[in-house]
């Protein structure tokens, strides 16, 4: 996982899991463009099963991180610390 992907996951983890975050908010927090954030989300989504997570999208609300397998996620997220 690269630095941008780790930064994205850290932002999601710093918000309640029920919150939807807009690409604009994510872009501001990451210092990237909306388009780049959407690419990073797409890249993380390609590996979501191996990471034990899902990034869902709801129009007009944004993106939300869902931990599908918390044990798998936290065993793979040692790089986030």
C-alpha cells in the first residue's frame, strides 16, 4: 500500500464509521485534487477483499469505509501506525 492509500485509510479511521466523506473533504485533508482522491479510492477498492474493508459510495453523500473483517484489516494495517 502506498502513502496516499495509507493516508486515505487514516482519514476514514479518524471519522466515525457511519460518516460519509465527500471527495472534496478527502482532497482537502490529503492535499490532493478530487480526481486524484477518486483514483486513490479506486486503487484501494481493488484490494478491498484482501484488506478486509469496503469503501462504499452514496451519491450526494460521499464515501464511507466499512470494515468487513476487522481482524484482517487490523492485521494488515500495521503500516498505518
